[in-house]
C-alpha cells in the first residue's frame, strides 16, 4: 500500500493527460498514439463474506508501438487486511486493430500472457467460475500457487454521437492441463458535453465522462453458461484534469450470490507523450 501511495503522488506531479476510454474492465478500439506512453494505476477493493478486506493493484505501462498496435506491461500487487502485501505477478498484453479506418463496428484482437500467482486480486477480468470464494484464501499461502495463462479477447467497439459502445469476448487458458475459460465485458460511456470549451478549464462538462460496465464469467469448455458464475454491474465516472491526470471511479455491484457483494475501483492515468522521440523513434502505421 505504501508503494501505491508513493507512485500516486509521483504521478500527480507529471504534467500530462490520458487519451484512453476510461473503462476498468472493458476494452474499446481506442489505441495509444504511436510513440506515446501512458502510465496508469488501477485499484480494486472488496470484502468477501467470511474473509478479510483486500485491495488488488495494477501498475500499467502502455506504449503505442504503431497506429494499429499497442503494447502494455502490468505489474500487480495485492494487500489483505491482517495478512500481508505481496507481488501478484506480471502480464504482457498486445492489442491489434484489424481495420485501419473507422467503421460502424471496429474489431480489435487482444493477446496477453500472464505470469501471476494465486494471491493476485487485481480483478482485471472475470472468467469461468471465478467467485467470491477465490478471495478468502490466505495471501501468503495463495502466493505459492503459480499461474501461467494465455488470454485472448475479441474487442468490438462502436462510436456514435459521442457515445462509445464496446463488447468484449474473453477466452483464457492456464498453460497447465486446464480447460479454456470464458467471460465477457460490455461497456458504454459518453462525455457530459461534446462541444469543447474555447478556453482551458478544469471543471468544464466535456472533461467528465459517465457510463457503465457489465461483466462476468461464462463458464468453461465443459460447463459453459451462467451457472455458478460471477456477474457484476457498475456505473463508471471519470474526470480529465486539464493538462493533468484522468481520475476514474467505479462502484461495482455483484448481481448474484456467487459474486462479491461489491468491488470498488479507483484509477489514475497519465499520458507521458512522445516517449519514442527521445530515442530517435517515431511511430508508424
């Protein structure tokens, strides 16, 4: 937790702003600009029945490799009240835009490799039969369980009249002898105003976005469907500070007894800018 606070204070001092659509779980077709680096921290907090309060944090480093390819590194940490704070592992993600021009539906292919442990509680997606019982295990014991997984997503995204509508289908497999697990995420969001103010301001309506996410598991290869799966719904709001960070918040609500009652999410994102130019590199299509 101490490291999270130190990084947050450091990032607040960086004069930059974020470009991505501010979802927590759902991905859209918006890609990082070529040569630009975005720093983001996402924290999920919950209290499972019969267990201790926890937070799961992901530090994200997202780089626009080209106009159609974005790469990202995640470093995860987990803390549990009355237990300990541990490193949860890392993830390497790549997203590829399949159509260069804007269309009614814009498809994106997502490929990720995860090297995490059983204590990881960042909750960046929900797949298979993930449920509230997964958050009860003792942190020090759970960290001994190693997980190496491959995750694929088909991202479909549409933009119309200021709205973004995104649908994600998730396919995840542990590289051990485990079946494929399935999940989904749906998101919609819109700025409070589409017309941009001619002068820079902090509290202009166009700096605020509101929306919602619906996400959950869809079982696995042998037991697909909604039976014994977690389902969540959460309104999401974000504030883009002029020439500064983007702050996001989402109170998530479990929709059945298999889910956590609540998952609260907080995010801080910053656009560093054209990092590639420091090394004589310019993004290309």
